[in-house]
C-alpha cells in the first residue's frame, strides 16, 4: 500500500482510535499523515530550477 493510500485510510473523526494509533496500525509514520510531502517531484528537482 502506498503512502497516499495509507493516508486516505486515516479517519480523524474516529473517536475510539487516535490519529497516532491509526498511523501505527497501518505502518504510516505520524509525520507522514500530517506532512504529506511533495507530490510528483522530489526535493532535488525543485532545487535544480533555482540554480539554473
């Protein structure tokens, strides 16, 4: 399962399991839920545009 798929499984409205616990159960670091990261481009590619 990809990170975006795992992120979609988290239900913040769930009252019996915290977001932290849900992340733990599906193997997603909690920061992966709160910080989705870059979509489609890596950090390397973003930096090269500024130098060129």
